[in-house]
């Protein structure tokens, strides 16, 4: 059974990971919006590019979550 120090370390590391995700996610949204807005001027193309950008973000974060979970499970074994 984990002791109190171990639980605090897990909580601290989880908060750090969430903070990094928050900062990187916000930066992605901010900068990728500016980039896409410079690529298209008509609303239809802009909407399409924003949709692709969103799907790319979902794919990338799902891939990251998979590898982090895989690494976590490997350490448990």
C-alpha cells in the first residue's frame, strides 16, 4: 500500500503533466489558428482546415496518451 509521500509525489507529477498539457494545448490552439487563418481566406476552406487541424490534435493527443499509458503499464509489470 502506498505511503503518504508516494501519494503526494504521484499527485504532484500528475499536476505537472496536466500543466504541461494545458500550456502546450493552449499554444497549439493559439498558433495553429494564426497559421490556418493565413492559409485560407474564404470561409469554406477555413472551416475545412480548422476541422483537419482539430482532428490532427485529437489524433496526436490520443497517440501521446497511448504511449504514456503503455509506459505506465510497462513500469507496473
